[in-house]
């Protein structure tokens, strides 16, 4: 990939009003991010896209270099394949540390920030067991369970990856700045946010999809009924990853989240062997740029969903648009379901969805789902 194309992908990633799944579809349709940028202003209609100038993204890359970090874009050889399997995988990542750690066999450990002493001990024991088995521990650098998992992985001499919601130069929480540096020294710290991005509540759910996307499975140790850890677990389910939960007393509010996950079918975890036994034997991979559609069996390897080489005819796209107008509603539905029900080729459905997306008539959701916009 040329440096111009890499910068074009970063410009798409920083284009306001443009989501990752839409940008990815544009790249696939136009053949490159450079071509997608050239046609983007002509397809605004119901949406406004603000594309940053080349100088702005060049300055971002220079800022990363000053931090001792680097840019990795979707399509680079060292972009983590498990993360690339997400339909809304980040177009660009800022990475401090060993980029190869992002592509290793990994499991996420997440949980409550106000974790109990017992919860921290369980997270530490699980992290220790995972690194002993050669598995990378992924978490979000937060207080409580996240920090316990990172610290235990480091103390055990293993690799750990921190997915953060802020810029690399804005550690959060601030007291974890030293922990972030230690993780980067042996493993990796990754974010899709540019340098200078301060913490904001809207950024953490997006960070959670990276935690889930980098991992073969997500272990929830402690979590309230409404928490970011459960968002991570839900995203893991939607992307075909395994979900594990450590049970707790029904009298403990922090056990309500994991206990609820177990009722919904998550793997019950008492020891690290419970996690290792349920992990897929084959790592997820994502050849090319198109998203993968994971099979309903979550432990099965993903199958490629690349579009046919031939572009669909204009009249076929029109037929697909008419069919989609009848099939779509505010209730989310998978793209696979639309392809099955639409009397057109998958390429025509994809092209029609992209047109609806660019007009602001649909929104793309995790799990390769779409829904009519109600805004």
C-alpha cells in the first residue's frame, strides 16, 4: 500500500459524518480510499461529510512518531486480523508498543471499576493462567478488574494489550499513566483516537468494540446490570466471539451482570481451564477489505463475504433499492438476512445499502446489521 493510500484511509477515518462500515464499503466499491475521497462530496445528499486536509493527517502521524507510536490502517499487513473481521473495524489505529501483540491469540478480561478484593484476585488468577498458556490478555486500562488483569499479566511475564478510548498522550485514568507505559514496553496500547483526545463518555463504548474485536473471547468478572463490561460482552456476541462470566452471590450487586450473562448462555468460569477449553482452535482472519460474516456457530471459523468481482448493473441496484425499501424498518436486521430476502445479487444489495447509507436513510450497527434511521 502506498503512503498516499494510507493517508487517504486516515482521512476517511477522520471524516465527520462517515462511519467505519460506510467507509469500508466505499473503499470496496471505488477500489481505494483515494478514489472514495474523490467521489464522497458528490454523494452527500442527506448527509454532511467534512474531510480533513492532507496536512491535518500528516500532522497526526508526526505527533504519533513523537510519542514513539505508529499508525496502522486497515489493509496494512500488520493490522490485527481478528479486529478486521468486525464490520465496523476502525480504519486507523494508533499503536504504542509491539504491533504484533494485537494479532496474537487473545482473551479479554473486563469488569467493574469498583471491583471487590475477591474480584480483583479472580481477574489476576485468570490473567496469570492465560499468559501461562501463551494467550495475550486484553483489557481497557480502567480501574478495578481491568487494572488487575493487566498487572497480573505483566507480573507473570506475559503480553497484555490495553485498548484505550483517549489519545495515547492522554492516559485515563491519570493514575494509570505508568501502567500504560509498562504495557507499551512489552505488549501494546491501541486506540482509534488521535493524539490530544481527552476522555469523553461517548468514546468508551467505541473502545469496547476494539476490546471485543481483538479477542477470541471476553471474560466478565464483576459488573453491574448496566455497565460498559456488558456492552463489551454484547458486542462480542454480535461479532461471533465467545463470552465467559464468573458467577457470584445473588446478594452482590456486582454479580448481577455476570450471573445474567450465564442465564443467557455465557460460559460459566471457575478456573482458567474453563476459558481455554472453549476457545476456537483456529484464529479469526480477515483477508482483504470486506467484512467477514461469522457463522451462527460462534466457535466456528469465519467465512469470507467478499463481493463478486463484477459490479452490479444500475438497473439491478434500482431493483434492490425498491426491495430494501420494503424490507427495512427501524428494527435492526442483518445484511445476510436482507441478501437472502432480496431478489438481487449480494453485490447489488451492498451497492443499494451504500446509497441509502450515504443519503442518511439507514444506520449501520454492530454485528453487520442495519436499520432505518428514525432521526
